[in-house]
C-alpha cells in the first residue's frame, strides 16, 4: 500500500474525518498567508533496555496529533493538539490566523511531488515477537559476558518506531510518508586491577529488525564494543597542546556535523548569526574539502523521502573544493533568502514547527590512503571515535571528547590515550585540512541531532583526514 493510501486510511477512513472538509479548513486558515500546512502524525514506538543481566525497561507508546502552521512574512503562528478532529482543527485555525494581523501575503507554491520511496513503509514493531526480542537481548548479554573474564557489566538497548505523516497545504495538495526506524546499542564495561573502562557500539536505520537481530550482526556489535573497552583499559593519559590530528573515517564526521553543519543551516544565516553568514561563493575551507548533505540515501537513519513540509529530500552541495556553495533550507528561510528549499524542513513531532535541519552530512573522498595520512604525522593524535561535544553557532567554536584515540609517533599508531578533547572552531578547522583520505564511509546509524529543543535522527560520514594545528586538551605534557 502506498504512503498516501495508508495515511488516508489512518487519518480519514478510520477516524471518520472528511478529507474535503479538512482541506477546506486548512485553506481558510491560510488565506492571505505566505505559507503554512497541516501536519498530521500517527506514531508507534517501543524500547527495551537490558542491564546487569536483567530486562530493566520495556516501553510501548502510541501517539497521534496534528500541528497547524501559518506563516506571514517572518512570523509563524503554530497550534497543535493530540486530538485529530474537525473541532480541534477549527480551534487551531482560529489561533494561527491571528499571526496575519492585517498582513496580506501570497501563498507560496506547493512543493513538487515525488513518486520515490527511500525505505520500506512496513512497521518494524510487529515483525518480531516480544519474546524473540527479549531472547536476543538475553543472548547478547550472555555472549558478551562469555567473551572475556574482565567483562563486569553489559548494557543493551533496542528501539524502534514507525510514523505515518501527511502534510495538507492550503491549496488542497497532500504529501505523505511512512517512516520506520530501528536501533540496537551495546555497551560493555571491563575491569582489571582496579580500573574500569567502557566501550560502545550501535547501529540502525530506516529498515526492519531483521538485519540487527541476527547472531552474525549482534555478535559483531558486541565484539566491537568489547574491543573498544579493552583498548581503553590499556590507555595512557592524553597529551595536551597544539598538534596534528588525524580523524578516522565514519562516525568522526560528527565533528563535521556539529562544528560546520549547523552553521550552514538557513535560519542562522538569514539572521546572520552564523560564522558562515554572507560567505557564499567564498573560500571557507582548504582545497579538496567537499561537504554535502544528502537525505536521499536509501534506508539511512538520516534520510527522508519528503521533509516535514512535503518537500522531497535532496543532495545539497554545501562546500565544493573549499568554496561555500549553499545552505540547508526549509521553506520559510528559503523564501526570505530567495533561495530554493532543499528538503531540510524537519520537526521532532506534530507538536513542533519545522526548521532547517541536517539529514546525512558527509565529507567526500580525497586522494590519499589512510596509511599514508598517518605516516605523514611526526607526533599527533589519531581520533577514531567520539563521545559528546558541543558548538557555539555564532562563532563556530567546538569542544569534542574522543572515546577512542591513539598517539601517533614517527608516523605510526602508538598507545591508546584517554581523556583527549579536541578544541577549535569550525571555519578555522576547515582551513587546516591538509590531507583527505579515499575511504569515506557513513556512521553505522546512531546519530541524533538536537536543536532548539527538538531532536531528529541524522547521519554523518567522512573519510580519514588530517587537520594540522588543532588544539588537544589532555592531562599529559605534549
């Protein structure tokens, strides 16, 4: 069944709503506005956590509701409710109409439709029985504890959701999407001689459970989490100071996402609060640096067939060979900046208004082999995995902690180090990229991005790359 047919069933046939009357209500609410939409959402989610050999939590939740938005100039009126009814939509319409206040706008054209689907529309929740899910969690715990006598704790989480959304515009056009999402995460703590360290691995995407619940997959996930934990168990204090930093391929792209990606979102640039404001067409990165945001990669965690305004997702070139080429746009900021919408208008749920957000943000390949990049470093850091981090959008300053990193000495990877933090600012860091690998890959599907109190699933990716003169915070002398 198509996404439109399924969402018509959920929101109209099963609920008793009249589709024609809903469209008329939306059209009346948005008369004289520049833009807006009714966002209908039905969502099911479940999560399990297995800790200390026991099932600690098992949750199931069903939510539904709508959000009605009216846009007049820069102003937005937004009303939402968890009751999908004609009466509730009428009340919301009366609320959002107040944003017009004498304004007389011209409604923007609807997004172009799309017949593509980037992922299955099937819900993962009912595909595997409750008993089988719990068995897999128990098997993961037992396997991890049997791998090494130093394992002292195992934490496993499994989560999935399925959302059906339909966007209704004032001109009567409708857009729909069915969105599955699953994730498996494993953390292993090891202890030896009074010291304890942790390792983690997770993966997921817009698919069903099948891939992630096979023994071949979850055993490999445990092995990777255990490997990281044992590496950290033998780690030494990280050096401090300014030095070359080699970032590994894949998940280290989270630094790119935070330090650079947010600064390229349209709202920050329209308001001129980004470090990249006003720099279109100018060099903002070293030659060879090409960064794209691609929401069209099938089955990926950050991908979306259409965004939450109905615009098909796209592959947007942000930086090409070091030159700033574009920003990530929702409809409001694109219209005000006289640029095309890029399919990046996203929201956490029906109770939130959309804003420009990343999907899968990726640095593309260069020409060097990873071994060649490492061999070029006399003394520096090789950061393979990252934990938490934060960035100040206005100036691009970032701080990231490395969860797995190594010292590089005389062009060779040396001992693992603990407590390394990378400090810098995005625009400056981009100019310090001196070598780019040819091994670009995406993260395993674990990213969640927060902005203005909203969280959405995202992806990141990059090849191995060398950044010269980055500040490393640590506890040992460089």
